[in-house]
């Protein structure tokens, strides 16, 4: 793997190999070193659940987890994820079963057009790990980095609160 120090010396078309673990599976592919992580996931690995909205890290549609932390995949190069553990929205479900968070989004109509939904799901899944018993205000603060133009956020907040309540009652 080429290190970051000498990346600026490579021609723009230089291909590099990126190896990582995505949703529990080891994956690798070649890409140009200027390829963003979101484009790498979509075009090289065929994981099209990650969406690009603004391509500036503002909207949150491209949020994934890298080593357990939410990351805007439009702001990270694929080579920077070499050797790392990634989770995308495709990794939230349990086979063909929706995760509890995905099911709650469905139940509370937390999506309309669905474009922002993958980023919200990834943001909310990490938020719930860090805040297992959130207040409505904490949920609103937690999702404030993601933009939805359709829902008004009410259903999203209700879904997150519902999941937190269900997990707490189940002792998870």
C-alpha cells in the first residue's frame, strides 16, 4: 500500500489496491488514489446503499461507520480505509430481516423519498449505542448533522425513541 506521504507524487490515474473489511467480509479492489470511499463502495464493491447528496460532508447521506465511528464517505479517500473495518447500511440488517432500527423507521414513516435514509440509519445506529436512553432533545441533537427534505424529522425522532425504549425494556 502506498503511504500518504508520497501519494501526491503519484499520477492521477495511478491505481492502488485497497483491502478492507465491509460488513464482516474481507473485500479488496483497485482504484485510483483520488477515489472517495463512497465511490469505492458504490462503484468498485457494488454496495449502492451509501448515497451521495452534497459531496461536501454537510448532508450526511453518505454516512457509514469506519472502525465503529460515523464517517462521511464523501470526505474520505478509499486508500485511507485500507485495513479498516467498515459498516454500511447493507450491514445493518440481519440477513433478510430488518434490524430493529430499520423496522422502527418503517413503522414510524421515518422516510419518504428514502434518499437520506441510509445516512440517518447509520448515524442513529451509532447514536443509540452511545445514548441508550436518549431524550427527544438528545435525539434531535444527535441527528442534527443529517439533512432530510421530506419528513420533518418527526418520524425519525419517534423511531429512535421507540428503539431505545424497546431495547431498554428487553435489557439490551
